[in-house]
């Protein structure tokens, strides 16, 4: 049981849904930490983190709903859900890079 098992599991219906659900739940924990800190301190530097984590959670929850249609290769909806899932993952990554990466990029000494 090597890494092929993991790839096969993620290519089936339960594995794909569980993957997106676990990612959404882990991001929800991070969002809760940032949200409470932002609410208590009113620090505007935390706003990009809240926005990025909110958007990423929404994207992964939408992916949980679309994953069953994506995995069924014979479904006509699989033709439409594949680009949406890949675009959603790309957008989620872009949001996280924007929030967590850009601020550090600006602070770098030149």
C-alpha cells in the first residue's frame, strides 16, 4: 500500500469529498483564530488574512458540493465541474499567496 493508494483514494467520490471537507475545516480553525484576534485588536493588518481565509473556505465548501459530479466521469456535469474545481483551487491558492505572501514581500529589505 504505497502512494498509489492515496492517489486512487483521492480520485474516488468519498476521498475527494473528505479531502475538500478536511481542508475547509482546517482553514476554519485558522479563520477563527485570525477573526478573534482582528475583532479584539481592530488591527487593519489582519484584514487581508480574514478576507483570504473566508474566500478560501467558501471555495472549498463549494468544491465539497461539486466533487460528486466531478468524480463521475460519465456525467455531463463532469464536463463543467472540472474547470470550476481547478479554477477554484487556483483562486484559493492566489488568495492565500496574496494575504500571506505579499505583505512579507513588501517588508523585505532591498
